[in-house]
């Protein structure tokens, strides 16, 4: 039987969700999927922890009474909240447990993961499953995101098996970043209420540890990842982060679907956060944005020197090792560079050291805000994104919409969204020499003003919204429900 969109409800279980809690692209991606589904008329809800920052920054109200949640040998108590100003979009629920979630960080503090993360996120999964019959009785699709919520499909097929309400649900897992898997010692199985037989190579055991992500891969009906190319990469020894055999075993139940960007937020023609709006029909405002960015960052106002921007976490994944090698930034003396991001001290120190040697050309800002990201993309001519790996990436999409042509490595979603010599510049090998060649290709192209403007207009015409991707998610849900009901 064909499953119609209005015949089922979707529940997203996620550790972060914009604008309430965010450390990276997961929050924005989850919001994009859920918001588009809700606006399409599908009953959609989102559950995430009630972190301290949410209580401090948002008006919330209680939903229903306190309820009990079994977690291993103990019975905990949970309370649901929702935002007062939810507006249009999915129903958002916050799961409150003061001991687990009323903390300074989401996952860590002082650079160290919380030692009880396994209990915190096991509680989240159990609390949501316990709450669903009362608050979202139409749920048919349970959609978990990344390792933090990976126990939800596992519990659904073990602790809740045999109960009709839960048995009719399809379990979906989205893998946004397989580099983070949730590894714990086998002793945690008792703590989170899973039987000892889960510690087996065919279920959750992985090199002597319990691997949450593997458990979800085994127990989900379908698994999505965030780009078609990354779905292929996950099936390879070099791209599967050790779990390639588990991804291969999924067969056609592993689906790559590109994330989208919010076109209401990322639109240079109406963006309130940039000095002057502009469009592909009138690019003059971008020159003003460039001059403003140069002035704000204290570098020279050189209108015809290419300005390269990079906004990213200061982490190995983002390519900083090849950016900082071989004096690359100092040798490329005919270009300016601005870096915006927070992260590892070793990269922060190295970037600051290089910037001090060329203050007229190189600037660094370690105090990331979304407003600064908007201004950087509006002012930059080129976006640099030479990632070691990049499951999807959103910045390269935003950059194209803002007419900042990306220089990217051919990995993951970068490969799927940037067309070499048309909307950007693509290179293959992860080394400084290849990055240098790609940047120089961009700089050569930049000197031809007419051709560069045409590339900008082509990039700004690309559709990176959620319409196509949302339909692909709906198709995946239908396939998952059919497959689940056959079993």
C-alpha cells in the first residue's frame, strides 16, 4: 500500500536543533528537514534535551505531568517542555532532567566529554519513547540523528518490541558525521538497560567496545547520510571510519540525501546582517560588502586583490594542516585571507602567528557569530574549504548563493555541490601543493572580471533549498515503512 504524506507522523530525535542548541551543522540540518516537512502538512515533531542555554535564552512552558523513565536498574523522572513562541513549523519538545542536561555545555566542558554521556543520551532516547504515546500518538516514523540518539532504534527493537504502538514504527537513522560513533566500555550495557547479548559483533560490539552508531545501523530500517558521494565513501575502508562493513551490509537501505540551506536566512538580496544587499542582477553591493569586511578585519582595502574567506571549526577535518604547511599563506602574496572560527588551540596559535607576519593581507577572528559569517560570505570573493572529509557541508552552498566561489576538495557533499570552473574550483589530493594550484586557478579566473561575474551569477542561481531533499526523505520513509511491514 502506498503511504500518503498525511497518513503518518514523523518524530525527530536529535541532540541539537537550531535556534535552541547548536555546536555545528547538525542543528541547522535537523531544523531544515523538520521545518520543511511540517510546512508540507506532515505531522512533525522534534525532541531534544532541555539544556541550560535553552532555559536561559528562551521562553518555555510545561507539557503534561512528570513521567517515569526506566534507565537500566533505575527509574528516573522526566518533564517535557515546549517553546512559548513556537510559531509555524514542527512541534518542538524539550526533555528536562536537571542532573543530566542543566550543564554549561551540550556534550563537554573544558575540552573534556562528560563522563556520563552514555547515561544522558540513553535517558533522552528512553524518555522520548515513553512520552510518544501520550504526546504524539500518530507517530509512524522515528528518525534519529547521529550517535547521541542512536539508542532510540535499538530500544525500539528490543525493550519496546512486542508492543503494537511501537512495532508499527519505522526506524530511521541519519548519519551526519560518522567520525563520531559513541564508543563506550561493555559495562555500560547494564547502566543503559540493554541485554548482555548486545555485546556481539553482529549487534553493537566493535573492537572490544560498545558502539552506539553501529547498534543503530543494525537496528534501523533505513539509514540516510547527507550526500550521495558520502554514502559511497562510507562503504569504503578509507571513508567508513571503521564501519564500512556495516554500511555495505545495508545495501540499498543506505541513502545519500543532500542537506539544504534555509533560503529565508541565506539570501543576499534581503539579508539584514550585511552592509549592502545585492543580487545576481546587481552585484554592486558585493563590492561595498568587501570593503566593509576589509575595514572591519583591519586589512588593506584592495578592491582588485582576491579576498579569500574561510569560516569553519578549527579542526583537522577542515583542512588546516595543508593550509598552514609550506608557508602557503605567506607565499600567496597577491591575495588576502580572512579566517573565522573557533576550535583547537594549535590551529588558533598557528593562524595568529601567520597573520602577525602579514597584517595587511591576513586576518583571523576567533569569536564566531552567525552575523560575522554572513558578512564574511558577502564580502569574500573566494571561499576556501579544503576538507579532509566533509559528509555534506553547508558553507559551500551558502557561499555560492552569496557569490563567493568555493575552492574545495573533491570529497563528500563538496563533490556534489561545486562544479569545477563553473561555480567554483575543485581539487583531488589532500596536500598543500594541490590546494595551491586550485587557489591559483581561482586567482587567474578572478582577473578576468567579465568571466568571474558570469561564474558568480551562475553560482548565485543554484537552488540549494530543501524542496528536492525533503521529497527524497519522504520517499525514504515510504520505502522504510513498506520494508518494515513486510517483516
